[in-house]
C-alpha cells in the first residue's frame, strides 16, 4: 500500500515538474534574430505568469498554468520555424 502511495506521489511530482518547464532559448540570434527575440519574449512572459502564480498563491483555477503550457508550445513552434528556415536555405 505504501509503495502505491509513493508511486502515485512520484508520478504527480514528475507531472508537475514537466508542466513547469520554462521555454528554451535555443534559436540562434545570428541566423534568426526575430525568432530568437520572440523566444526571449516567450520566456519573459512565462516568468511573469509564474510570478503571478506565486503572488496569488497559485489560485487561478488552472488558467495561469494553461497559459504557461501554451507559451512552451509557442516556443517549440518558433524553434520548428527556425529549423524549417534552415532546411529551406540548404535546398
């Protein structure tokens, strides 16, 4: 019984940590200055939402977390756009 409880607690902890990953800043400003700037803005927005969560003691009915998840998704799409631009340059 204790093993099951610890297993569930561990799974919840991993899920919570995964949902709080900050957007990466992994686009080269030299190659894609606008996309890199957009990534920085996503990271800044993510940090502001996290700060709002902290100040409000996380009581935002899940909307702030959803906003953070969407910022991570936007960031990932920006990276894909940079990779697509790189691929089209090679062709």
